[in-house]
């Protein structure tokens, strides 16, 4: 299930993008193409590297984007009906920055479920479930032809049960013909929330212009002791 929350207007998006671009020295290159993060990311950074980047980059992000984070926490809390805070000791939500070449123009982005919470330590010791986990994206700048999220009508739990019963040796890509796909189109300033347990990846666009950029605020949440703890 997708939840859409209007969060920022066009002018506010422009202001955040300007600040992100002005701090390129803090970006982390994440591959051979034009793909960067501004912030530590638990799905990319392991153990000591994650904690070192949290220590380095959290203060920069919190100082520069405090109003954005405060607004984000308020809207998440209002929408989900429970308090929302930044998770203690974890990376605060950060930014994906895609340039050209890098912005996907074919079905080449990672096909996945959001299970990065398994890579982190949590005080409650309880495994997260689809009901106690969530992921979100806030599009801030999109290519001329837009952007979105491709989703397939299956969940992590169903796929795991299938693998367990059949010992199927194939990949997630091999399973795609079994499930219907739809694309949730992004709109600048509109927060998109979902459990992360539905199969998904970045939706490709037909083509890009040389100066296109795709900048989004990314993060996740865990529900523990009546509170949503946001992190990346």
C-alpha cells in the first residue's frame, strides 16, 4: 500500500536542491555512473564504515536541513498516528543524487525489498515486520520525463514462502512474469511511504537530457514501543 503526503511546495523543493548541490564535497560516489548519496545509507555502508559516516555526515545534514526534518517528522507522525523521532545512533534520512549517465532508462536498477534494518542493531531485539517497518521517498528534483517507483504485486513474505516450498534456484528477476507491475509516478514535494516489503525498484524513463538530475530524500522507519524511529 502506498501513502502519498504533500510535504513541500515547488519553492521549498528548489531551496533544498540548491543546498544539496552546494554541498557536493560531502557526497559519496556509489558506483561508476553518476550516482551519489549525501548521508550514510544502511543498505550500502557496513558496520564501522556506516558508523563513521553517521558521525561525519549527520551533523552536516541536521544543521543544514533542520526545518525539513522537523516538517518530515510532524507529517509522518500525523499520518501514522504515532510520534516520530530520528533513530538514536543511526543515519538521518539522506539524499540520493542521480545524474547522467546513471538515471535509469531501462529495467536495470536494483530489484529488492527494503530489509536494511537487518543490518543494524536495535534496542528492542525484535525482528521488524511489514507492519512495523516503512520506507519513504521525497522527490525534490526529477528528470524532464519524470520518475517513479515500479512495484510488483508480491511481498517479501510470499516470495520467501515460495522459495522455501519449492527450492526454486532462480532470481527475483526470474519471478517477475508471475506478478503484475504498476508504476507510482512521483511528484516533486510529495512524500511516498510504503512498507518496503512489496517488491520494487526505481522506475526507468524512456530517455534523459544531458543536464537531468534526480534528487530524492530517502529514509526508513521502525515502529518500536509506540514510536516511529526514522533513519537511513
